[in-house]
């Protein structure tokens, strides 16, 4: 939907896009279409290749990212689709710290010979990232990264990767398209776990990959239908409903996160706060230059170590002790409780996913739990 003279704000696009045509007595929203098959003669034909409820969600996400979105059964399926864009034997550049599942996919790919090599580089080390792009086929970026909140210099990485003819895939799950539009920065593919902020209510699993180049979009679509990595029409419908309030949720959550990060930074029980919005964060200037806001994920390290981190997670009443992130509710967990988490992540690190509750209630609960 074009506005004369000026592009619509993302907050407006989140509300107006992915709607059926405005026809008298037509519904405002695309209904959940439950169909395994369609009458012959059309381009879709069968439910593994298309569904109107997928398309509505994809249209909205594509409009927010500035590309063509393809929805998948999960963020993990979307990641697999993006990684399948390079042939067997490819060399991949990947972060030292990133979502554990993505790391597991890459490790499995090395083990079974899908990749010749996976070069692990710290996201924040731009020079090392640029050097590693030489001879690579695909560069995987996650920014801000899980759970260390590293910030990538996307402009420099895209330039180095493209000079080496490597594809750049950005997992922008933590950022959302409101904070980072990676395709605008030259990334080839953006991957989302729509399970998190995009749907926003901790009630479904869904993923998406977004690209501009039509050959890439075709490959992403082919992966979905050939591998059957299809989402449920109910889940894309629910995710689109969640997406309508994305701007409100993200604005509120990152506002809360900024306040909490600053207070945690001053708290004697906390030895380190990682939040790109803090001037003490090594990626702060980059984040300020390349992102629109700093997101709603904050990681803290506790002075009392692992035991203190476990006590914090057990003592909260408003916050929820759980994995996952990006919902309306504030959640936290000690990342090293997962045996697969990198040993470079400190034992005492607790990742906070800040929600949309009243910030003073969130602070009071954290403060009593830290005491
Ligand atoms: C959760 C997550 C994924 C995986 O998404 P699923 O929907 O759980 O499969 C990928 N990347 C990041 C950054 C995530 O947080």
C-alpha cells in the first residue's frame, strides 16, 4: 500500500499490510484457510506449495523487511532453507556465539560432509570477519547475537562477503525488522524465528526467510515444498495477529530493557551487563549507528557466580523462569543450564528477555530476587 510522497512507517506497515482487498463485506483479515488441496487449474494446487493464510503473514513480513518472505514450520527450518542456498562442500563463516540450534545445524553439517569448513569468528571482530570471508560461500551473521549481544558491523561484513562472492544471511530474530532492516544493508537473506518477537505471545513455532533476489526466493520456496517444512495455517494467522502490535510491543519492551539494563549496571550483585544500549557495551557505537533502538534482550553476569544466577531464576515472581524470548512476558534463564551452550558463555550469565509489563514491577521483582 503506497502513500503518496513518503514511505509508510513500519508501525503502520505492520498494521496495514497482508490484508485482503477492500471489497464490500469482505473480511478485514485473511481467515485461517484449512485446505490440503485446491481445485485444479491454479498455480498452487496442493497445500504443501501454498496457503492464503501463509501468504498474508508473508506479505506483511516481506513489507516490513523490504523483500519477499517465505514462512516455515520454525525458525530452525528457515535457517536450514537459508543454509541450503549453497552447494555441498561449501565454506561457511559463522559466529562464535549464536543461537544454539543454528550452531548445531552447522556442526552437524561439518560432521556429515555438507560443509568443507565452518570458520567461527567473534561477531564483534570486524577485521577477522572480513578476513574470513575470503574463499567463503556463505557468511552467517546474528546481530545482536545470542546470548552475548555481540553487534556485527553489517556494512563492513556485507562488503567483504560480496567482494568474495559469498552470500550473507542475517538471523535478525533478536532485532526484528523494526530495529534492523538487513536487506537494506545489502544482506542477501534475513532469517527469523517468528516464534519470538514477530508473533510475540509464546504460543506457536514459526520461522521465515526473506530475500529480494528472485533466484534466492525460488530456492527458499523450493526447499519448503520439497522438504515439507511447511507452517500451519493457524500459526501464520496467529503470528500475523501478533505482528499487528509488533511496533507497540518492541517500543515498550526496549524502553523497559534500557531502564533495567542501566539499573542492573549499578547493582552490586551484578558484575557485568551486556546490553547494546549501554555505553559500556563494546558494540554500542555500532549499534547506535546501524540499528534503530537496542532491542529487548539483556544479559547479566552475577557476582555470586552460578549459584547466585540459579537463585535469581528461582526467586522471581513476575518474571518467568523459562527458555525462549521475545514474548509479551518477561523471561529469564541461566544459559549454561543447557549442556550444549558454549563454555565461553560464563556460568553466571542470565539472559533476560524483557517484556511489556510496567517497568517498575519488573524492577521490583528483579531487585527482590537479587537480594
Ligand atoms: C529461537 C531462535 C531460532 C530458532 O527458532 P525456532 O522457531 O525455535 O526453530 C533461531 N535463531 C534465534 C536467534 C532464535 O532465538
